[in-house]
């Protein structure tokens, strides 16, 4: 079991390489800037580990992003993923685990990211995240 830690301003990350996926545990207080840093760090760590499946556990993050922040964060994620594709790096399938108010009940951010080609799913239960990552097909 490989565990790495990262601490930004308001969000701390802990990574644990599991057999099936890279588990990223995030905790702290949401801000848009930290959200962008988390995306960068998750993609970098997944590339370093060679992980094609990543579970980003946001259950311990407090905050309520605005609709604009949800859109902008999803756009940022999509742009970063495109950069990784162009660079020939691995782009992981991302399961995001979180609950309201951090996660939008209508999954607006997921819709924006998926419409831009990001393989992602937002769920509220660990089991759903693990199952989706294990499916191996987009859906």
C-alpha cells in the first residue's frame, strides 16, 4: 500500500494506491482555487502511478460551490484532460464521491465534464463509485 499526502491551502489530499484503483481522500474547505489544485494533483498522481481508474473521495470537504464555479471547475477539468491526451499521458476514469451541498443534486458539473469527453461519474455512495470504476465501459 502506497500512501502519499498533499496539502493545499484549504484542502488536504491523501493518496492510496489500491489494486483496482487510485484512492484519493480529500478533506477541508472548498474554494474554486483549491478545486483546481486538487484536479491538477489528482491527474499528476494518477499519471505517476499509472492509474487508469481514480476514486476521488470528497465526503470530508465542506462547502457549496456556485453554479458558475461548478461549470468553471468542470471546464478546467476537461481542459486538463485534453492536455494530458495531447501529451500522450494516461487519462483516468474518475469517480467522484460526495454529497450535497458540495455535489449538485442534478450533477451539473458531471454533465459539463462528460459533454467535453471526460470519463467521470459523481456518486454519493462508495459502493457505487467502486462499481462504476469496475465496469470498464463508459455509461
